[in-house]
C-alpha cells in the first residue's frame, strides 16, 4: 500500500520542476526582449550590416542571439520598405 508521502512526493517534484522551467522561460523571454530593445536603435541596413560585421568574428551563444535579432530586424525593415 502506498502512503501519502510516496504519492505526493513525485507530484510535488513535478510541480517544482514545471515551476522552475516556467521561471527560466520567463527569464529567457525577458532577456530576449531586452536585447531586442537594445538593438532596436540599429535600423538602417548599413548600421545592421556594420554590427553584423563586428559579430562575424564572434563565436558564442550571445553573438548568435544578437545576429538572429539583427537579421530579423533587417528583414522586418526590408519588408516594410517594400510594402510602402
């Protein structure tokens, strides 16, 4: 026969794990939004290309994330220009 401790133990661990994962995801999204705000000042193709050039010699997860944000901005501004 199972006791309440064995029944609640795994579920309590599951809840803690899910809560921790959700907190990590919120922190990651917050950091991503912050990076996007910081890089938003680079708007022209020349500015974005200059920063991408600087990042081309960097090989890190942070540099990859910055490149991704800048490339998305470049695409967004490019599409916006053609739509106008």
